[in-house]
C-alpha cells in the first residue's frame, strides 16, 4: 500500500504527458511522452517539491526503478528479428561500428578530456550510441547513476537528436545521397526512434522504412551491450579495489530480447502486442516523470557545460563519422 500514492502521481503525470504529446505542435516536432514527462517531473520536483508528501516518495522511486525495467522489457514488442534480417549485414555492421566507437570514444572524451564523472560520461555516450532516453534509462541500473546524472544525459541527447531530426533531410537533398545509404545512415546515427521516424519519412517512404528498421536493430543491441558493460564494470571494480564485485546481470535486458522473440514468432494476437507496446511507453514515461521529480536543478547547474560539450562532440561524430562508417560497411559487404 505504501507504493500506491507515489505510483498514482507518476501515472497521472504520464497520462498528462500523453495528452500534451498529442497536440499539433508536439506531433510536428515529434516530442514523445517520455521527454514531456521528465520536463514535467523536473518542474514539479523543483518548484512544488515541498507539497509532495513523503509517503509518495516510495511509489515514485518504485516507478523510477521497477517500472523502468518493466518498460524496457516491453519495449521489445516494438521489434522483430525479421525486421533486423530485412536490412541485411550492411545495416547490422553499421550499427555495431557506430555503437562501439561512439560509446568507447564518448566515455574516453568525457572522463579523460572533459573531467566528467564516469556515470555521466557513460550515460551520455550510450544515449548517443544506441537509442537516446530509453538506452540511458536501461543503462542507469547497471552504472548505478544518480538521478541528476541520468537527467543530464537525457537532456543532452534530446537536444542534439532533435537538431539531427531537422538537419538530415537537408543533408539528403544537398549531397544527393542514395536512398539506401541515407536510410542506413539515418537509422544508425539519429538518437531517438521517434526522431528517426520523423527524419526518415521527411525524405520519403523508402528511406523512412529502412531507417526505422536499422534503428530498431540498434535498439535490439541494448541487451548484449548492457551485459558486456556489466561484466566490464565488474572487472574494473576488481582491478581498482582488489575485491571481486558481484556481477550484475541485467535480466530485464535478456527479457527484452525474449519479448522481441515472442513478437517475431507472432505468438500473441496483434492487438495484445500493440497494447504491450503502448504499456512500454506508459511505464517508461512514468519512470521519466519519477526521475524528473528527484532531479535537483542545482546539481545539474553544478556540472556546467561539459555534458553538453560531450553530447555535441558525439553528435558531430555521428554526422561525419557515421556517414563514413555507413559507406565503409556498404563497400565492405556489397
């Protein structure tokens, strides 16, 4: 019973965010309920925090932790293995190259060159590497970040992903890139799924279809990425402290793949799959709202411009290096 009041608070915020996201302005700029809900949560958490009863905090933290994992699991119902096979090895190789170079390079630049803490650097890098806010939320339990670190990472990838959403159609027309190349390039380098949908369809249905499939393949890689990252962080802890830390296997990531497998085999009625997909967005929105409530603007301000600089550097890398990797993968496999 102690969780109910807080869960209802985040549910109410999520439902409001769904309504706001359906407004023409939000539809035009592909502002998802996840983004709207974290902003709403930050406003409530910083302006009205004194009016939130302490009894609600149990449910709010439950939404931020448990419902987050459930949302990631159900996110698998957006994906099928058939979609991944449809783009072939070129799209898969491009995704692997983009994810590995962007995450490793971003983490190095963030920690070694910009002096960011490990958690903020990793979260910002994974948001740019895989699938924006959803990847950041999925990685949060593995790196054990604080609320304000997660919020900073989400904010930066939303900013630069939105810029990319508007810029890519201009790149397509100015440089006269082929539809096949542009579809893979768009799906492999733009941050959020919604942003890929908007940018891809603005360039034509063929590019739109290819870019979404490549993007969903990139999303699928979140699961193996989290498992590898968990083992890496465990090894780093052992080397630095001399003690064997407990390996945290992100079971929700494995269940995420299982959900995609169920969807691929068409074991469930399509109506139920659609409902589960919508539930995923609802739970992730609730988690974002809870995250926003627990995010203190003072802590974000204290970090300064470094996370934005890191996200900007990674965005430029995705624009330039991402295109180069797309071309390299095509030449290697075609």
